[in-house]
């Protein structure tokens, strides 16, 4: 076997091994973004296998070789666009961007165009042709296929960039920034492969990007709640320490938020549905905090309880927060079509705290107000029956 072909295959095999490891690591997590990365790992396997087949079969003249060369190259050209499209979906999920139906249609057009080019290529040779020696020859529209790839890569970077600019919280900015600079690896690989024919580089860049993202996600699990994707109590303690080290002359808001009648959801519909309801509740609260101009830190405190902390708060902040949560719940209950409703009881403390002990006292005060709000909720429920 030619030394260059052997090296070509080795690069792809390494990428496949790495993606396989990530696949099984990712398989242990049920969050949406992890499952998207699992799909990316599968697509990367298809890309590498098709690339190995294409380079191994190049110039082979046995019966059926021409068809196999055609299929392997077509799969490669398709996966080259499917992977950036999947990455774009991952970016959208990370920055909490939920495109409308017409936006999804618009975003899907480049991938659909790529699919059309792949389907018609055996009849038109627009992407590539196979010459009499069964060797691959680039076609006139291959550059179009690569342009479609760049649309997704650049578009993902722009979306992440806007999310960084719009983020009020420094923690959110740090969360979104990797979505931009991790793109550097497939960008370098893609440019190298476009201008230096015969090398395999883009899958290396994609593999490095996925490895770094997976490593970051594994690290984030220390401070991230697995079920809801919100911060956990470890992250809360770190954030409170951060606030204590940077005291402010303004009051702080500490809110204790609890899902009403959550036990009924578990008892009547089962714990699996209860987990889904808990994740839905977290999404509602994340949407509420994202819309506020003030920096708001949200964490799952335990069970069906969430804690929210905000700087520079006053009584107007409390009223605005409660109204936003109520409106979001009403909208969800009206439009979700789920077999359960989500309503919250909210208790708030507004003041200062200069130590972890003072914060615990503030949390206890917010908790007491939350239970008063919960009593009022159940009283209204009984009166309406």
C-alpha cells in the first residue's frame, strides 16, 4: 500500500476511534446538546469511512469499483455539510435560540441544496467525476458545496458572537465564547483541504472541536445540574463567594422558587414525566432570567426548588420577576399541550449579605416567604374548586 494512502487511512481511523470514545461518553447523558453531539459523532464516522473507502478504491479497476467510488465520495460530500448543520443546531441549543418554523426552513436550504447536488451528481458530474482510470476529479460545482459548508460554519460563529454580545452575565459570556473559538479547528482544516488537494484535514478539525467541547462539558458537570442544565449548588456557592469578594452598595435579590403540586405530577404521571416537567420548569425560568437586563444567576437547589440571585435589586425587581414568572407559566400551560401544568411559588429577600452565613440567612428568609406564597396558591385552588 502506498505510504501516503496508509497515512491518509491512519488519520481517519484515529478520528473514528476518538469519535467512538466520545459517542459512548456522550451516551451517558440525556441532555439535548449531548445527544446532538452523539449524532455528530455518528456523522463523523460516516465521513471517515467514506473517505477511507474513496482513497482505498481510487484507481481500482475491479467490477463495481466505479460505483463504490461514486457512493463513497457522495457520502463524503453530504457529511461535509451535515456536520456543520448539526453543529449549528448545537450552537442554537447552547445559546437558547429557538428558531421559528420559517427560520428553520431558511437554515435548511443550504443542506437541501447540497442534497440535490449529491443526488444529481451521478448524472451531471457537478461535484466530481470519475475518469477512465477510476480516479476522482473535482467538478465545477464542488466550490458551491464548500460554500454551503462555510455558510453553516460562519453562521454558527455569528450566532454565538451575538449571544456573547447580548449576554449580561460574565458567566454566560464565558459559556458562549468557546462556541466561537472551537470553530478555529474545522476552519483551518477546511481551508487546508480546499487549497491543498489530496490531504484529509477537515475531519481532523471537526474531531478536535468535538474533543474540546466534550472536555469542557465534562468539566462543567461539576457545576451543572444534569437533568435541567441549570447551575447546581456547587456553582451557587462559587457565585456567592464571587459576590462576597466584590461587595456592592446596592441590595441583592435572593429568590427561592418552588414548583407547585409537583408531587402530584410524579404520583399521577410517573417520575419520568416528572423529570420532563422539571426540565420544562427550568427552561421557563431560564427564559425569564434571559429576558431581564440585570444579571440573574439561576440554579437548581434541590428537588423541585430553584434559587435565583441578582445584583442591584429593589422592590420593583421583585414585582417584575414575579410577574414574568407568572406570565411565562400561563403561556406554557396554555400552549404546551402537556398533561400537566407548571406553576411556581416565589419568595424573595432583598438586602445585603457579606458572608456565606449571611447568605444562608437570606435564603431562609426567602424560603419562608415562598411558603407563604405557596399557602396562598393552595388556598386559591381550594376556593376555585
